[in-house]
C-alpha cells in the first residue's frame, strides 16, 4: 500500500515539474471507478490518533478542455480515460469531503457541493449518514478554500438554513489565508 504524505506528494510533483520530466498520461486503475460502491460510499482510515473518513459527494462531468491537462493532447487524454474504464466524453472529477475525529472532536473539512454544483453531485448528506455521522454533532468546520464544491454544503439549498447547527467555529485554512495574503 502506498503511504505518501501530502507533503511528499507535493514535493515529488514539484520536483518532477522542475526537472522537466515528461511521460505519457496514465490514469491509475485505482481511480478509474466512476462512482464508489453504493453500499459503502466512504472509506475510514487512521492517521496517528486521528480517524479520517473520506465521503463521496458525487462527480463533476467536466467538458473536455485542451488546456486542462498539461503535456497531453485531447486524444491522449481520451485514450487514457478509455484504457482506465472511464467515459471519454468528459473528465470525471470526483468530489470528496473529509471528516476527522480527533481529541474527542469531530471536524468537517470542507462541506461539499450541497447539491448546487452539478446534477451528478450532492450525495454527501446521504453518504455522511451512511458513514454514521450526524450533522448536528459536527464540532468545527475547516474550509480549505472558497470554491463552490467546498462551501455550498454549509447551507441548505432552498432555505439557506445552516446544515451544521451545532458546529463551533468555521475556520478558513491558514494555508489559504497565507496564499490570499501573497496574491
């Protein structure tokens, strides 16, 4: 099993780009599944003392854009998608929300699409309950950045009523704050 931290991934990706490494586009079979198993649309794992649950919210069926995937032609992208068992008529971008239980607290990391981004998304609340989480028992919310697929799940679509009524602070990621300060 691959055990790579986010930092390792970012450093290795940056190093590859800096060295000008170039290879054919390949989509890992592990990521080829369009939707997760409906019986278990989440995965739970441990990182130290924290229990992390990644919960599927749906997908964005993004129309092809020749500039979206660097160093690969549109034909190469479509061929790689077909080889991976994905539909080639659009890019399938999954939406996933993470819940972390640590130190007796339950922390929601981003809030998903709230069913307001794509008709193929908005499955988070159903899948959250299937994973055993109650929206009323979220202690805090961490927002990584202000894109619709990260914040639209904070309020109910029709009423703007808070979805997590008992959560404490909504925290904007310090990484996002530092990046915004630089821009």
